């Protein structure tokens, strides 16, 4: 048997580790590993007698000598569907699986419970909230939490009974039989239009998570998001709606609590108090509603959910408070890699004088959806990166002051200078000045034009803030 592992990053290595230790692997079986960028290396490979490595430097050998003999391909999420090797494999009618499908079909416990979280924004926050509650319930040895969040699904199938998986659209592209027992769709907004032909293709890829649901399964849908709630009654499963409308939703926010009307599904209703939650921004509450619903349906007690939520702290790089220089606060929202995430973040800054740093790698977005929210929430935008000119063309004439920056530190300084010079406040009145302005890194674009990932972009933003603060200590006094 000859298996091709396409992509040798975190996912590809996890797939190799599983295959290499499989009991039915024979010495004559061949594992072929291909990566566009990786050096030809046997690092991490336990034995090389049945493993061949290829990359762009020797891919002709793979194509001419081995590709026709490949019996199955497991592809990583980063490999696009129009990759030339994918297209060749399809011509040879070679089955192509994503890691999610491969892990699902090979899990030893076929009755394991699978809970999935997908959406354009909020996946990681929701998954992390679930992780916190599961750990507090003492179930971390039984319940695997991973997928797009950290550890590949395949790494847990031998050792865990149940699975909470954060799932991206890239991971859903090559699924066939994969079926969760409970799945949430938080929202679907413009994203990854550099990978998909249009928004509908991206949206339909998200919907693949729900295509195999049956009447005993549960789809958890966001009533406040049209592209989520539209699945109600379509998936063939039970539907649970969450949101802020008590009359329409099974799970809703009211009186500083998440109220869950789930008696028909899990035997009882519940109330999750949020009175001790510090961060009550709308997008945080939405993610908490989704997480509370998933956790209760999984069997976690309301008391455990309340306790874990109270201990939760918002993730790094998601509207994360960095610090202040005098009366101007700084927020790192580097994880906002699409316009919808920026719009969500801006709701937290109503009534403040704000400057937003926008721009990064072009993902094919139409940025016109940003015009109205920006006009309502900010005084100026500082534009940088590959999308700088696109944003200038889109936002010109909006009435928002636009500034260009060469790099992150230039963007941070120009944002601060604009607010420091233009805020109409009494700077001698410390109480009145507190929090009067905000600088927000919320790029609406991916980071790969200038940074390794959004984490590095956020970290550089923080470093630039610290450098600026060091040079302006006198402002704080």
C-alpha cells in the first residue's frame, strides 16, 4: 500500500505519527510525504525504510515514479484544492481525505461523542470556554479538545473517549462521512475569499459540517446571524437557537444571565449567571451562550459552567487590552483577519475617540461593509500592508481621516499622535481624561504580508506600544 501525506506541518506530522504506529502497517507499505516548502528531512521519522520525502526540488521524481501508485492521500488544511498534485491525483481517481475525515474513520471507539465548533469568528473563544469547563469538571483525561485549536484530531483518537473540535472551513473541504453529534455554527461572514471563488462557496463549505446530521443529532445555531439560523429545519437534526431574542431563542441572554430552555433535549432548563463576568461585550456573550449550550448538552453541570466562565480571560490578540499612555488606551485585536471581526470589535468602543490600524495581506475582501461601522466608531484609520491602497480607495470620501504607515511602529505612533493632538478634553482633569481615546489594531486582513502569523503581528504591536510608552512617560503624570 502506498499513502501520500500532502503537507508536513503540524497536521501532516500528526498523520505520519499515527500511520507509522498503525498495527496494520507492513514493511512493504510505502509512506510518501510531500511539502511545498519543507526541506527534505527525516526529522521526527522513527524509521526511514518505508518513507520517502519530496518537495519542490524533487517533485518530478514523485510525479513520474510514484504518484500513479498512490492508493490514498491525506491532505493538510493548508493545501489548496487546486494544488497541482491534488489535480493529478483526481485524474488518477485517488481517494483524497482531510485529516478530520481520516481520523473519524480510524477512531477505535465508534460510539465516541463528537462536539464541533465552526464559524467565521469566535471559534477559538468558544472552544477555549468549553476547554475550561471540561477541565474544571475533571474530564480532561476523557475528553479531547483540539482540531483547529492546537492539537490535530488524529493525535487523540487512540487515547480519548469523546471529542470537542474547533473546525475551520479548510478542514471541511475533504469530508465525506464525518458526522458530529452536536455542532454549532457561530456565524458566516466574508472570509478566505483568496481561497474560495466567492462567498457562497465559502458558506457552503461551512455547511458541510451539518450535511450528515440525523434526527438524534443537534445543530446549535446563532439566531442573530442569518447564515447560521437559515439551517434550522434543513439539517435533519434537532435545532437549538441562541441569541438575544427571548421569544425566538432556546438559549438567550437576559437579566445578566444565559437562560437555557433545553428540557426537551437534556431533561432540564438552566440559568448561567454572568453577574461576576467582567467582560460583557456582545461578541463575548454570544460565544458564552454557544459554549454554555454545547457544555450543557454534553452533560456539564450549570454550576461548573458558571465557575469556569468566571475564571475565563479573553484570548490574546482578540480585543486584548494592552495598556495606556495617559488618557489613550491600546487594544490588540490582531486576530481580526476579516471585516466582520473588525465590525464586531468596534461595538466595544462606542462613545470613545478611536483610531483603528487596518491592513495586511489581501484575502479578496470587499471592504465596503466597514465604511458605516468605522464612521460610527472611529475618528481616523491608519492603513498599512498589502491592502493599504485598496483600503484608501474604499474609505476615501467617507469623512474618516486616513493616514498611511510604513510598518507597525509607524502605525502605532501615528495613531497615538493623532489622538494626543486632537482629543478635545481637559488633560488636567485626570478623571475626565481616563480612557478618552483608544488605539485599536484590528486589521481586517491576514498577517502574512509582513508577519509569520497574527500572533506575531499582535506581539509586534505590543512591543511598539511599549517602546512608545517608554518615550512618553511624562504624559502619564
